[in-house]
C-alpha cells in the first residue's frame, strides 16, 4: 500500500517543486547571460548582455 497525500499538501508540494524548477532555470539563464557578457566578441554584444543581466538581477533600493 502506498500512502496517500491530502490535496492541500499535494498542492503545496507541487507549488514548491515548480518554484524550485523555476529557480534553477533562472539561475541557468543568468549564468549564460553573464558568460555572454564576458565572452562576446564585439563590444556591442557584451554591452547588450550586460544590460540584460542588469534587468534580470534588478534590485529595489529604498
């Protein structure tokens, strides 16, 4: 017999799994863009990659 998980707990676990997957993909995207900012051949591409990185890692300062 397999134990059953109640619906609210199952929903919470699914949400946590989705958050973890999103966080992992976000980290991969930021890493790839940071590499592009460093390794791009032309200054324009490096500048564009840095601009995208600034947008993705934007922080609210108050």
